[in-house]
């Protein structure tokens, strides 16, 4: 689209016009291949990021940002309430705002007109491709938003009871794991020739050797690394710093990335994008995307996806090697022993030794 619009004249209408135009360019491509996605949404998001970049460089007047960059005031209020009243982390706030932004328009502008039928429809009238965990997220965020609205005296408290429950049977599933030998093969397959390879290998080793969450890796800062003591400071979900020992191979991979592949920029965040302007990864979800790309590059298929599988795999290996649940809970930084109890189901050989025969069947 070549409209020849000067940068200083970019407005909300300009961004929307770009998002809606009949585009044939390579938007939503990975390694040169077109992938499915919502082109309009991606073009709108990309244009907003570009406009933000121009504003930060002073090309566009900072005092007059496009209206498209504004956020619903109710979402701003929700963020402040989560931050000050609930002590939520910035990542949690970002996820809650993103989820609430999907359906906040359905509620209407006036909280005084919220009713049970509208609230129930937000949970029940969702697309079939939405997963159970996504629906549970909707329920959680909707309840939080209503609590915030009630705390402001803007809607009736009884509406909290109108949110349908999203049943999740505790400990009903077994953690997905990857065999230790396969994890070593995955690590061995990661290259060290390009900046992307070096960065991805460092991330992979932190996940596989230290059982870190994706958020731990995403939030890691240069100031969190104690090279002399070979330790990392992790902030986790509670935002209380915890020091963990840094294994040799993970430390070497991290040092190789910082010295040889990490762009020289002012930010303190460790892991950055490899293309200019070399910004930090946008969220912890990008860590899972990096893991998926490593598996695909290495030709590994039919394996559990996501970054959390390395955490599950290492904890399961510890259990099989004789560690008790309390030790595993400390290593995983679980606040409750109940959270660690899920790993009591993964050692099939130990469970077989205590299993009772089914009535009327052979033992």
C-alpha cells in the first residue's frame, strides 16, 4: 500500500485503513512460508508497533498519539486494581487485560446495566476451537473484572454469582514428559552457528537443567546473574527473589549468548529479539514458540509441546531417582505441597507395586 502519507500525519484512520486493505505482502510468515492467521489483526498490531517506534524516536509528536493506541479506561482501572489491591505481576496484568479486551464490549459501557444473561453469555457463547484452559481463563478474568467493578460501587455484588463455573478436576491428569534421552538429543540438535541458534540453545538449557518456568526465562535480567557464585536470581510468581545454582553447561551457553550473540542495547533484559530494534521478548509465550521451533528444526515430532514440559520431565526424573515430593517442591519453588502432588502419579513402576487387582479380574 503506497499512499505516500507523511509520518507526522499518521492517524487512527490511517492505521485502520492499512489494517483493512487487501494485502498480498508476506504478513504472517515463518521462515518464508505463509501461515494461517488473522491478517487484519496482525496488520493492525504491526502498524501500532511501528507507530510506537516512530513516537519513541521523535518522528511523531509524543503528545498526540493515535487514538488506536488508547486502551479502554475500564481495562486501565482493572490494571491498577490488580496491581495495588491484588499484588499481581505485570505479566498477569497484561494477560488479564488481553483476555478482558476480547469481551468487554459485550458488557456495554454502563456497569449499571450489566446483567446475569450477558455475563453468562460471555462464558457460554465461545467458539468451539477454544480450549478448556482458555475458557477457564475467561471465567477467572471475568470474575476478577466483576470484583473490580463491585469494589468501585458500579455494579451489583450478586452478579459475581452469575459467572458459570469452569470445572477443573484437581489432579485428574498426568504431567506430560519427554524421556531424558530424548531431551539430550534435543539439546544436541541445537546449533551454535547463528545468533538465533546460540540464544535458543541457552534458553533450552535453562529450561531443561533448572526446571524454570517460561516466565523465569523471559524476566531474566543481566543483574540477576551472579557469575562468581554461579547462581541466578529468579523472581517467579511471588516476585520474591530466589537464588538457584547455575549448572555448568547452562552457564556456558548463557555466557556464549551474552558475549557472542546478544545485541548491545541499553535494556537489562537478557533475551532479546535477533532483529532490529532488538527489543525484549514480548511475553513468556514467546519462550514456548522458541521451544516449538527448536523441536521442528531438529525433526522431533509427536512430542508434548510447550516449554513447561521440560519442567515436568526434570521433576519426574528426580522422583524416579529417589527424591521425595518435599525436595521436588523446594526445587520447583512450589508454595504448596498439593501442587507438587501431581508428580506422585508419574512413576508407573512404583504405582504398579502397590496397585490392587480389579474385583473379578486377574491380578
